[in-house]
C-alpha cells in the first residue's frame, strides 16, 4: 500500500495550476446517461473518483474514447444501457447515486447500490428518494440496493427540499431535465459545481433557468444535442493550496481559478492575516508571521465549505490565540484531529466544535489518513514540521487531488510516494 514521505520546514514558492473540478465532473458525467448524442468533455481531473465513475458508465453500456493526457472524454454511443449500478463500483464514492436520476428519466427504471465514500458521517439518500417519488417514482430498498421504477415518464412538479442537499439537488435537476412538463425546485444547493451541471445540461439542449437564489425552473425535454463542454476548475483544490500559501513564508501563484467562486475563503484568509492579490484567473498569496485566530462555522455555499475545514484547522493551529471551528454539515468530520494532536497540536473536540489552541510547532510523525480532505490536511501540517512524516492510507487522497506530489515538489516541497 502506498504511503507519502514528507520532509517539513520548507519555504514554498512558485506556481500551481488548478485541475478540473472533481465535484463538477461527477454529476456531469452521470447526466450524460440522458443523451444518445456525442458528448465531448474536457478539463476532467485525473483522479480516482473520476476513474471510478467512468468505469461505472462503461459497465452500464456507454461507449467512449478517453484521453488522460488531454484530460478529455468523447462519449460516442449511448443507446443500449443497463439500468444497474453495482456495489463494487458505487461503494467507494457517494456520487454513484447520481446515476439514479438519469436512468429513471430516460429508461423508467434503475437498480443502484447505496453509495459509499469517506467515513465522515451518515449521508442518507432519503431526500433523493422522497423527491424522486414526487415525480412519480416508486422504490424500495432491498439488500443495499435501491430498486426504482416509474410508469411511462417522470412528471414535472414543485419540490421543496427539506434541507439543502448538494447530491439531491443534482439528482433532481438531472431527472427533471427529461421529465414531462415543468418542475420547480426550491431550497436548492447553489454550489458552483451545481451551476456548472446546469450549464452543461443547457449546452446539450436542456431548458433550465434559475429564477431565485435557491429556486430553479426546469422544462423537460425529450432529446438532446451533440455538445462540447469544458468542466470548471476545482475550487476545493484551489482553497487547499491557498491555505498552504497562507502558512508559507514564500509566495504562491494559484492559476486557473476564478476568485469569485471562492470569495468566502479568500475573505477569511485575509482576516487571518494572509496577503492576497486577485486577477481574472489567478490568485497570489503570501503568508503572515502573525496568524490571527478566528471563529467560523461550515455552511452550504456561499458559506465556508466543509471540504476545507480540515485544511483550515491546520492553519489555525499556527494562530497566535485560540480559534473555534463549528462543523455544521457532517457529524463525523473531526477524525483528523487525533492525528494532528499526535503532531503537537492542541485541539479539543466538544460535540460539533473544535477548539484550537494556537502557537503549535508541528512535529513529524507516522500518520494515517481517514478521509479525502483529512489526507491533505496532514500533508499541510507535515510540510511545516521539522522532522519527517509518513502518511499512510493515501488512497483517500488519490480520490480527489491530481498529481499532488508533483505540484508540491514544483513549489519546493520535499515529498515522495513510497510503496
């Protein structure tokens, strides 16, 4: 099993180009099930979750040409589809449930394994299922699989999500884009990745329009067109490297990202003490010797993302005073805390709050990653330690960060993968 060897106390400087967004690519790939036309997607990140989704699409019958070098895929034929998504492909990522909506919309039936992913708390699909039921779907769960069908076609309707859910919003937008009549979805998640999904479906002939901050109107269509589409850049990857830049004494140029979609993160880093210069698709960041403590809570977009909570926690360990992070999205997303404490951090957990005492001097240690974002938080901490660290279970990391060792070495980090 691969591990990472990280030597700390490096002064980092240089340029990092942001890859395509994993969290935008996954629902866009799932939505290609809707169409039997040619679909060309570019700027796909070369990460494990994308590889798994492509394997899933191939297993159900999509025919395509994949170019990892060009980070693109051409889907050529999509007519004989198996409406079955097996556990062995869905178990490693929660996005597998997103094939349910398009299968029901186009073929009227689906058998999809309940999803997996990181162990950061329960991620029930009840909002997905209850919302699809309002479109006419009948379903039952048997042996860990969702068995669902609809008579004739999905029927457009008005749906208000009981709480903001990224996955349910994506699944219902995809499903409603081919439903009969008009659907209006309210209390939607509005992450940039969801806006990218809407832009993609519209580009291939969908009729979706935002009519309020969290309200979308969808006219169902019967067929789609050929489409060429470039996936947006990864704002979580960009935020991760910005946090790393805020900890470094050097200067980092984060390229290929629109600063507008990470305004909250940029504002918080400025408040903490980082110096940031913005341009159209580039962010220049340099850290401060005096990092200020802060109290924040994670929240749906445009709030501070849960996917950057672990990384920010590492930065706040270096603050002059104590800080508090309240995790409002997932109930089990402090699993990295014990590992950070082993490195010298002083973090106390009280229910969904992490109280972080500052002035930490991280020490190298043998570490174990527990989920995707925890993995990269340990790297950030290890890069500031004086001794060597070994990070195991980095298969989590490979799910969402493309060529992270290469990108970090380019800016001066001493890091290598060992088997």
